[in-house]
């Protein structure tokens, strides 16, 4: 089982320039003493971890890199363990390990997703991908199959090939008024009114609500950086470990 060390949470707050007082306010605690107790805790409870992830609008992988266990080998749409898919979002295997069923949005269905993502019936016909996890995660997760060459940069660590599948965690809109965690999340899925894109966010102006999107393809004549307004964005997903090649 993973350990959610309080020391890692302390390091995260320091990197983000967030004081213990501010963290207590965000997490709904009466004083900073509760936060100091977290710092000294070797293994934070699931409830505390879920509260941190939810209130700060991040994935737990951001703070505890080893907490989310994604297989490095390619995963198929069929269950890699030979078990039939279930209707449960999370299910347990005989060895007590957990599998999270995550809906897959094929690249050819990106347009349909933009039109129907708010309709529960849209998801009924989607394939799901089984993803091994160490705990039942809160939040909405989707897998997007990528297309195009804007994030293609062979020979670099930052390279996403067409057809790869990325796990995205939905960042709810109430978190957009705060500074996005663009330093700890290198890749994002943006559902814009004009289309879905996979990009790095290099700048976020919280006063104007403008974000700057960056492609990893070095051909900047074809793939220049550009700004978009969050007013024109439907959803933002932070990609969980984009460099773990699992799909």
C-alpha cells in the first residue's frame, strides 16, 4: 500500500508558495495547527488525501508520485487480467488489487464528446479501459485517445504520439479562478468551444482568465503558442503522468 507522507504535502505547499494558514483555509480547518499535524504524519488517511486532492484541484500523483500505479505496458480495451468488465467504476481482483474502469473517448469521437458530454447517455456506449490503482479515487476521470502531431517531438521526453491514450482528471470550474498548477502538471486536455486540444499550459493570468497553450512539436511556424480565454473553455483535464506510456 502506498504511504501518503505529510512531508510530501509540506514540500508541495512550499513549492507553490502556499502558507500553512492558507492551506488550513482551503481545506476548511480552523487553524494552521491541523496542517502542521499533517506535516508530521507518516501516512495520511484516505479521507485527508481526498480532501487535499479535491480542495486543491489536483491529482494525488502531483504530491505523491508513487501513489497512482499505472501500468507501463500497453493496456488493451479488454481486461488485461482476463476478467469480464463490470458495471462498477471500481472493482477488486482476487489478489485485493483495485481496478478503475475509465471511459475512453476515441479521437474520432472528440466532436461527439463536445456535443454530448453533459448527457449521461453519451457514456453508455463507450469502451472502458481498466487502470490499476492503489485506492478508490474521487473525481471524474476520462481517457482521451490523441490525434494529430502538435505534441509530437521524437527524441524528447515531452513527446505524445498520435493514437496514445491519456488519462485526464477533470478540474472543476470553481478551481479555475485560482492559479492553475502548470508547474507540476506538464500536460492538459482542453475542451474548448472550437475543439479539443492536448497542450501544455505555460501561463495563466488569473485576472483576465487567459491561458497560453504550447505545443511540444518544435515546428513553431505550424504549431505556435496561442492564448485562449477560459470563458470559451468547457472543461479542463490535467493529464495524469503523460510520460508513462501505457496506451
